[in-house]
């Protein structure tokens, strides 16, 4: 039985796990989900071990067919998108009276699906890549120094899967070569040696990928790429492939306007369900490895903001440059703030920005600091809008206890004489992205902590992820 596009859309909308709507969920949330009776309707749930900090790691098993699959997610704690999709799949396979019964039975009779969601719960707790021991688990397949990595290896030896799915997130700056399109999903059949040879094991992984790629084109046309295929002898995917298990890497990337990656999560759901169907029916065998080779590799030429043809003056010399800005996320508890920095200055013709603006005829204007000290209550969106229009990028407030607190205003808020005010007056590589753009007569745009603001537009209700310095 085949699932066409509309079936997949319907399945996702019926079974998307509503408890997982934000990326920074933790182990406690998935514990709650796994504790529900409904999850074990058609799955056997086994605790396979504990993380260094004693968080339980589970394996869920569906079906009893002869072909065995092992999937794991979030071995990097800050890469949660596929974990969301796995819970959507658990809901799907537990569902009923929806027209998918035949499909479920087919999968259950042909395949045994083993899932390990959130393999690195300690990393997820901190929203960090590495384990609690600060080891990158995906560089630990050979040494297996981490208890979590050793668990995965043990499961592979126990289950002896025919196929493995290694589920990750890649950063937001990968694009389809020669285009500004962010890569939504990248795929890889990891190489088991430096020569990138293709044996039957790897070829079958490639064939499954060709099927996934074809299906994803219906959902995200022109936004699927291949991940770098250099052999990494410490990586799990590379080792699984070497152990004779056809292994598929799925990297969740980015879509414009999808900061919580809910669209990408849907793509994971679609990709995996389609892969299960093709493996169950052996339809994947009809795909040609040549079509795998045709999938373009990730390029990495995106920035959050690219400003083109900005005039800057230094030492009385005027230059015309492009400026790239990136925002990085800093975790605070279950929330985060961003730090916008100048990523590059120069000729960026071959690069792209999520915000991409030509400002020819305009110049860099340093952001000023508002000298009056305000109370935190006095800061409001209308005041911020007024200050921005006058070229102020920073305001001072009183109250030492407020330092480090999150705020949603598109302006720098500092206490006392924090150096950020001075840093914001210059354009420096690696420095804070705070400045104005305009002419002698008019301020036209502002960049505040990496956020792009059009001063002719009203400030939106957008929540700017900033902190008080
Ligand atoms: Zn990863």
C-alpha cells in the first residue's frame, strides 16, 4: 500500500504530537508522553539504560516483520526536530479508524521498527550538542567512552538491524548551491571508508534516499540536499554502514519563518513514513544510485542578514562593502536569547541573506546611546520606536538585579556603563551587530542585535529575543 501526498498530509495533521510545539522540550516532557497508556497500545516500550545523569533512555518497538530498522534521534541534545517527528509517528502507529489500518498492518508484518528517541537526554536538558561529559557522541562510535554511545552500539549488536536512521539537525546556513533557498532536509548514506566506495549495503541506503528525496520534492521542491560525504571514522553513521547496516542520515535544516522547525518536523514524518513503506514493499530496490549522486550537496552560503553596497568611511576613506550578520542562540533555562554579530565584511556577491537588502547610496551610521537613565517601566514599544528613529540603539536603565534578564524590545538595554554601548558604535568583524543605515538626511534602516528593522514600517509585535546587559 502506498501513501500519496494527501494521505501523508492527513496522517500528519491527525497525529502531530501537540505536547511538542517548541524546540526546547526536555526529558521530563517525553517521559510524560511515554508514561501514557496510549503509547503502549501497539508499541513495546523498554528502558535500555540511563544517561550519565540517570535519565532513562527508551526503545520503542512496533511490528514483528523480518526486516529490522533501528532509528535514533537527538544524540546531539540541541537537535530535537526528529524527536518531535518520532512522537508523531508513535501516535500514527497507535491510531485507528482513520483509513490507515491496512498500511499499519503491512508495515507491522514486513518490518520491525525500533526507535530510540532522545539518545542524549542530558544534552537536551542543557540544549547543548554534547553529553553531560562534554563528549560529542557522534565522534564516539569507535571509542564508545560515553554510556549513551555504548548503549546505541549495544542495541545495534542486539537488534542486528538491516537499516538504520541517524536523525540530526544541521545549522540554518546551508543553501541549495547557487540559490538563496535554505536546505530544509539533507540526506546522506555515510561512507564506510575514505575512498567512499559503494557496496550493496551503502547502495541500498542510497536507494532508500532516492525514494525519500522524490517524495520530499512534493512537499519542499528544490529544498533537499546531500550532506557532506567525507568519511568520519569516529561517526556512528559511518560505523553502522561499516557494520553492514544500510544507514541513512537525515539532517533537519531550515525553512524561512519556521523557527521552531514544525514544517521540518513534518518533512521528517513524511520522509520516514515513506521510507518505511518503500522498505516494506521493497520498492526502494527499483531506485537508481545514479539519482542519489544527482542530489546536490549542501552549500553553506546563507546568513541571517546580508546588506549590500553599504558605504562605510574610515580614516576619511570611503568604501562600498557588503556586510553579513548572523544571530546565534544562547540558552537560558528553557528559553534563549540571541547574539547578533558581524559575520563578514567585503564582497558577498555569492552569499545570500534570509534578509537580503541592497542599500546602495546609503551609509553606515553608528548607533548612539541615549544618555538619560530610564526605569525599566519607562521602556515601551512606542518609546523604542521614537528612539530608533532618532538613531539611538542603546538605552540605560537602573536596577542591577535586572542584568541578564530577557526582554522583547528591538533596542539594546544596558545597566550603567556596559561596554556594549561603545562596541555598538563601530562596524567590526565579530563585533555586535548594532548600527543604522541611511543618508545624511534620513535614517532608513536599523540593525539591532542582528535584527533587521525598516524604520519606515511600524514596529511589529514580534518578540525580539534580547537580554539586558
Ligand atoms: Zn547532529
